[in-house]
C-alpha cells in the first residue's frame, strides 16, 4: 500500500550523503515550489508546500553548488499504483542571479 507523498528540502554532498529539512505530508494535486537562494556564504534550500508548510535546509560556504535538479524521487515502489494518477508538470523554472535577472544555463 502507498504510504503517502512527502516533500522535503535536501542537499546531497559529493560523497553521496543527504542532509534534509523537515518532511511535509502532501497529496496529489498540491502545488509545490522549490527554491535555492544564496545569501553571502550560505545557500538556503526550500521546499514550499503553501499552507502545509515549508521545509528548509541551509548550507554554509563549504558547499559549492555546481548543479541543481528538479526531481521526483520514489522509494520503495512496489507497483504502478504507487505512482501519481495524473501527469506531473514542472513549470515556471527560473535560474536567476542575486538581483533576480534571468540567466541561461
């Protein structure tokens, strides 16, 4: 049986170790937003589930962000019934500098 959907902010080190913020219970149809923002020597990684809450994880200057991914990760998926019934849409994806100016990857 499906245990449900969870949403969290996380960072994975070069060694493969994951560091996560709090876990937020979400449902199919929820609108979710992820952000990575750099302020000074700190990256703030946020998973925003609106009224259900925000998961946040911060990383100080020992972390060099060279990539960013938009992902859906399934764990312990035994059959297709555990997958979303509707298509997933990743929209309004933006890469911008500190002043909010859009950048090209």
